[in-house]
């Protein structure tokens, strides 16, 4: 993933409704969801949802497929993994990152 790809992906996610739709599709898994189901779950008008989904499609974060009269949307897990890998490349100063470190950080924050 290039820096410009990462910027485009992050820009697409930097809006409340698009982020909510993306997270919903990640949770839905491979079967994906129809546009109607997404609109219903997020309580968004179809016209607004269509606008937001197109941003995510253009960024490559989701894919769409026509099934009969419906558009089915799915998360593009390869793109998601690429973005995560790009963001975490050389994290922790090159040291091995372990869940223990993350858990210890959360525990300290909870204790505060």
C-alpha cells in the first residue's frame, strides 16, 4: 500500500456514517449486506447511504455486487489488512509487539 492509498482509505473512513457502514460490513463477513439492510441498521436514507458507500467503494475498502435487484456490499479484507499493515509497519521501534504490551497499556488506563 502506498501513502496515497492510505490517505484515500483513511479519508473515506473519516466520516461517521461511512465508518459505521464499514464496521457493519466488516462484522457481516463474507456474505455482506444489501444496501437496504445497511440503511435500515444505520437508520440512513437510501440516497445518503448510496453516497457514502460509493466513497468506500472508490477507496477500495468495500466491494459491491449485484444480486438480482439488490446491491450487496462486502468489506474488502485484503484492503483492510493492507491498511493495517501500512499503519503498523515498523511499529514499536522495530521491537516485537506483543498483546501483553497492549493489555498492560489498557490495564494502566483502566486503573487511572
